[in-house]
C-alpha cells in the first residue's frame, strides 16, 4: 500500500516544494517517479552570499506532464561573471521570477550555461531526444545552477555526437568560445598572418580567441595584467602553449615605449582588430596602438571604468568602437549559434581546442548552501578563477 506522504504528492501534477524533506520521503517520492531537485535560487537581487538560498523541490514524472516534456540532470554548470551580475540585478537580461518551483515567494534560478543529461522524455519529444543524450540550453537565462530540471524539448540543443567530449568542455562551449568566434569574424576580415590585439588575454574569452585565431592563421598580441616574479613567466608560457604569438603586460602597453614594442613584435604592422574586455585606461592604451580605420570590439567591462576616447582617435585615426553581446546575437541567429557550437565541439574532438583552467565546485545531494555560495564568492571576488559546478550523485 502506498504511504500517505507519497499519495499526497502523487495527486499533485506540478512541482512541489518540500522544505526539510526527510530522506525517507525522498526515497518514497523517487520510487514514484518524482525527481528530487536542489536549486540555487534568489527571490530578490543582491550579492550572491546575501540572497542565494538552496531551494529543494520535486518535479513530476514525465507521464504526468505534457507530451513534449523532458527531464534533465545537470552534469556541469559554469559560474560566469554575467551570472553573478544577473543575481546582483545589474545585467540587462535577467532570469524570470517564477512560482512554478512551488515556493511561497517567486524565485529565479541563476546560470546561463551548462550541460545536462536527458533522464526522461515525453512522447512528443522522442523524435528529437532520447534518454542519455547530452543537452545544453537553447537560450540564455535557463537557470543551470540546479541539479535537475523539467523542461521542454524546444528549450534544449542536443549534442549530436558526445563521443570524445567531457562535460566540462560541453558546459563551457556556449558563451566564451562563441563570443570569440563572432568577434574574430564579424567586424574585420582578417587575412591569414594578420595580427589582432586583445586585453584580458588570459580570460575565458581571451583563451578561446587565441586558439581560434591560431587555427585560422591569425596572430595575436595578448595583454594580461602584470604579475610579480615567475607568475608572469608561467602565464606567458601557458598562453604561448595554446597558441599566443605575443604576451605583454598592461604596464608595458601603458609605457612610453609601447609603440616600439608593438612594432618590434609585428615587424611594423598595427592591428586592425582589438578585443576589449576591460575598459578605462587599459582600452585607451590598446586603442593608441591600432591601425587607422581599425575596430575595437568591446564585450566586457571588467575594470568597471568608463571608456574615455580622445577625439583625435576618432577623427584622425578613424577608429571604430563596436560592441558585441552574445545573448542578442544568439537569440537573433539560433541556427548560426548551433553551427558555431558544433564547430567548436568538432575542434575539441580533434584536439585543436582546449578548455580554460577551471576551479571545480563539487555539488552532491548533501552539499550545503554555504559550500556552493563560497564557490561563487571565490570565483567572483578573486576574478582569477573560472568556476564550474560539477554535479556528483544528486
Ligand atoms: N558580451 C558578451 O557577449 C560576453 C560574452 C562572454 C563574456 N563576456 C564578458 O567578458 C568578461 C570576461 O569574461 P570571461 O568569462 O572571459 O572572464 P574570466 O575568464 O573570468 O576572466 C576575467 C578576466 O578579466 C581580468 N580582470 C578582472 N578584473 C579586472 C580588472 N579590474 N582590471 C583589469 N582586468 C581585470 C582578469 O585578469 P586577471 O587574471 O589578471 O585577474 C581576466 O583576464 C566579463 O565581463 C563577461 O561578462 C561578455
């Protein structure tokens, strides 16, 4: 005979919030096909360590939902700077607050990127997906900082061939590598052998641009923040190891010898394309080294400083300042986004692309909120780690 607890939950067709769920109850619900979920969530914007909670709820069995429903279990979900900005409420796109998670106050789940495994498929979704497939969110603001999700097939992109790929590679493919592809291809038609310049050369986007540029025959000057002692040599070695042609520091670029330095690297050529993730003085220093008519594409503002440009760079040097936002591009061109993702995954399989070094934040069923938030804080405050939640037994 079914227990009273299980019967009560079985009668409800939608997600159920279960606070302080006992292990016994979890076992009952799982036995009846109700997946137990833990999600980092927030009900108001603010600093992650102030507003994030670990919300526990249950999702209905596929049989009790619509025909296109799909259940997924996350394998890995990155912690990107934009995710934290969304929690803070300072990012232009924001995950929606919803009551669908069964909470008394509407909640939003952060996380734009991640890879999940399909665990159940409704009859109408079977043409597209099967149990065991790996999927990534089709659009941003999916809410990937959770152990499981109940969604629909149209919100997922299937990884057609997951062989030879790791969850980490697939989890991090959508944002940084796609941004690097579009910025290298959409603003200036670089010729083989031509130089481009970028700041934050060691960032996720920067590392992707180095490797893609190399694969397409472009040469890169990579600016990184100065480091003391052998840290700088290590950084230079690391970036040269993935294909950087030159690695210089922000201090060198800001010095009076910068012009000579750039010319000694390129043999006199000046870059027509600059990729900018920093803002403020760092970007101005880069702009001064550009070729006439060149383009600086801004995609980030890590220094949080505004960009002040002398009129002479616009009038006499005819520099162009462009911006790029992957979310807008991806929403506008979903087919191109899929093609771009597939092409990077192919490079991974062929050993031509390397994922960035990451700090793994383990997430098992018993992981406490404090550990997860500490992981987010570490990534955000240090700015030196690329963080990824890696899901174990959930
Ligand atoms: N527009 C888009 O579509 C798009 C797409 C992807 C990313 N982004 C944005 O691009 C930026 C970088 O993302 P990511 O994932 O590549 O970052 P990441 O891997 O976390 O790297 C951050 C980089 O920024 C540098 N940095 C941090 N704080 C800085 C400061 N105050 N001054 C100068 N440099 C600083 C770091 O240098 P150190 O190693 O020296 O700390 C590192 O090179 C973020 O703002 C992100 O939101 C935008």
